[in-house]
C-alpha cells in the first residue's frame, strides 16, 4: 500500500481539537482499542511505532492522569520522562480502557505498523504522523519552549526547527490581519 501522503500529499496543517473530537464521535472504529490508539497518538505525539510497541506496564493511572513511560525513543534512542495525559481530556478514557483490557506484559495495541497506519487513515483521512505534527506545533503555539518540547518528544534540536518554522509562518500570517 502506498503511504497516504504519497497519494494525497503531506499534511502541513495541524488537526484541530474540533476535528479530532468530530472524528472520534462520528467515524467508524472497527475495535474499541482503535479509539485508544488514535487518542494516544493525538495527545502524546509519540511515533506510531512507539505506541504500537507499548506494553501494559508502561502505563499507570496516578491522580486522574495516565502516565505513559514511552521508553527509549525510536530513531535517536533518547529516554524521555514519562508523559502525563489527564484522564479528563476528551477520549483519554479510551486509552485507559485499552490498557485495562490488556493482559500483563502484552502490547496494549497489538497491531502491525500497516494496521496502525490504516486505523488513522480510515478514521481521520490522514496518517499517524499528522497527530505528531499537530501536537508539537500546538505546544509551540501555546508558548512551550524548545527545551520543554524536546523533553516531551525526544526530538533533536534540528528536527524541532522544522516545527518551530511552521509555527512562525502561521504567526506571521496571522499578524497580517492585525491593525497597524
């Protein structure tokens, strides 16, 4: 199967919260765990492979937050601090339901890379990395520093420059509508 972005083009605009919520509410998920998979990608900005390899013991619930220890990150081998996702975030309970419905020492999302890709493509008409792009650009738009986003994602400074550039271009365009 040809990757989505090769057929339809690379997505440069982040998915909005409203688009994510609409997709989660209105579109078809073949299995309940598929919902948790998409939600984890949307909030955590982890790579598809990092989500797919995660086992039950990498997740815990503490004070109404899902704590996800991603482990050693793919590509550069950095081990970042565990990520926290509030259980009150829309659809975050789908992540926790997937974790609870997993046997100890088993993968929470036991799918192939292709299946993980197809879940996102079918439901959101995009590809898994779109969620990563969306979360990282949102962090920068919200004013988080490069160091903070690096700690969350494990990305190199060079890789983060791309996302900062997207945010800067968006802000520059928005500034054109402001009165002088």
